[in-house]
């Protein structure tokens, strides 16, 4: 196994490099970020959080579906638009409440396929799609979905609270397959019952309620280590990770696996004494979990394989998103 090749492939992976424009876009919104005074978390998390009273937070997230996926398989794009949004709320320990969508379309067949995927996704994950907007005559196809959730202010998982000495927990449902229409989607949900899929979402709320983790994100387009890199960037820390400790389905090679977007997967950090309980809860719902490394003060993500070690991300010199934030004070730092 060539560690240098793996690092090069992951660093230049489109799922990672497409995150870079976020910093410049976010900087334009500095003055609008907390005009209400109730913003609790913002741009660098899986969902934004707004205080609504009684110790509750309203969670808001939105995802635009990659045009390449929509073109390849409109039904799967619709289904995934539900999956990715629900996972954003789950990653923060929240309960998904409902979704809306904006569909821009130039083909009736594509429109119906997308809507059928959304319908089946909503039924699978148990989260209603309650409305939206359609542009029926655009010269292009595009799908965007937004979701609302709720979480207790004293039991929320953020991306920005990992601390040196924490352990890195990686949990992935290995019971899946590369989706035939989009091989870097690891499909873990279509063959499972709604009850099993929803149990994997709900377990994150229990982990948050018990205070078992210090930070977390759902594994998304940047893949397992790209997602971890975003968490490290938000927390202004680094990590050392043992590649062979990352849960993997052996039918997929390492480069593809580390770039894969799993239907259910999370990167979490926890104090050492809480790791075992956290992993036990994940595994109780079919998510294979492992203690894969340690958070360090140096802002680099080191990847180890056997006797080899290399730097995947040097977050002192480079950026993934370029946004950091301290919990509960309002304005993001994009300096």
C-alpha cells in the first residue's frame, strides 16, 4: 500500500476541493450572521442552531445535490437529498422535524423521478417533506433541500469542541454496496427497513444526551478523512489516525473507501473514558465503530499505515473550508 499515493488522492479529491470557496462566501455574510442575537452555531457545522427558548435550539440545514448525481440518476438524487439532510441533523444529536425543497427542472420525466426519490426517502427516514417551490421551465436541472430539526441546548454535538487528548471515533455502517449509478455512494439504507434506518439516526441523539462526545460530523462528500479534516479545522486542532483502524468493507480498496459517502457514517471525538460506551451504542444499531486515533494540539492531520506516516492536511498552511467558530458567541471567524 502506497501511503503517499493515498494522501495525494485524498488531498486532491473533488469532494474536498469543492469546499474551498465556502470561506469567501461566508465572509460576505458576517454582518447578517447574528442580526437577531439568537444565533448559537453557524457556518462551520452540519446545521446552524438558533435559540428558540426553553433551552431548545432550532437546527437548520440545506444541501444542494451535486449536478453530476442528478444527471446520472434523478431518482437516487431525490432519495439522497433526504438522506444527506437527515444525517446533518442527526450528526448534531438533533431530531429531524421536516423538509422543504426547491426543484428547477426542464424535463417532466426527471421531475417525476426526483419526486419519487424524495417520497421514498421521506418514508424511509420518517421525516416529512412538507412543501417547496418548483421552476418548471429552466434550461437546467437542480435540486436543493432544506431541513429543520430541534435539539436541547445542553445536549448538542458541534464540530468545534474537539480538544487535544480526545480520541477519534469513526463509525460506519459496513452493510452496504457502492450504488450502481454513483459508485462513491456507499448505499446502506435502501435494503434496510425504516425502523433500522431510523434507529441509526436516533442513536446520535442518545449519544448527545449522555454527553459521550466532544465533537462530531456525519461523513459526507469529502469522505471519511476529509470530513474529519473539516472537524479539526473547526476545532483548531489536529489528529493522528491509524488507517487500518478505520472500519472498512474489504470489498472496496482504501482510496475509494476513504472517498466514499456512506449512507450512515460519523466521525466523533470523545474523552477516553467515554469511548467504549459511545462505540457500544453505535454498534447496537449496526454501525461498526473503532477508536482510530487521537486529537493533538498541532494543527495537522497525520495518517499512519504500518511504519509509514504522512501529513494529509496541514491546517496551519492550507484550508478545507476556512471557517472556525466558537460555540455560542455569534460571529464566525473567517480571518
